[in-house]
């Protein structure tokens, strides 16, 4: 299966936009996840991985939980974008 880089970039950009809105409107405690789930559905047949597990499938999520899902989904998609610095600031794991 060919990877659809344009669609991956579009979905990642949309998720970054949703994330920015949630960060900006920090007075809102619960957020609708419908837009997130619609963008995740756009990944069908775009990558060589099952993306159904990325969908939240809940009406609303608390702000912190939603940001966690967004950060994880964005990080997942950044692997497929290639050649891009991480937009989500992820700390490297410490080697024990």
C-alpha cells in the first residue's frame, strides 16, 4: 500500500489546529471530540497501519485527556510526515 503523504500532512495540520485551539481556550474544561474523530477517519487507507484505535469515540473529553490524545496522534503522524521537526515538544526517554 502506498502512503498518502499529502493526506497525512493535512490530518496532522488539522490536529495541530485543534490542539492550538484547546491550548488557547484554557477556560473550557470539556471538549467535543467529533472533529478529531472525523480527521482521524481521513487516515483510512493513507498509511500502512490501522488507525481505528486512534479514534476517541466519546462525545466529550476533559481538556487534559484530549490534549494527551492529540499529542500522541500528532507524534504518530510525524513519523509518516518525514523530514519534519517535532511540533509537539516530546522529551527523549532517559536511558537507565
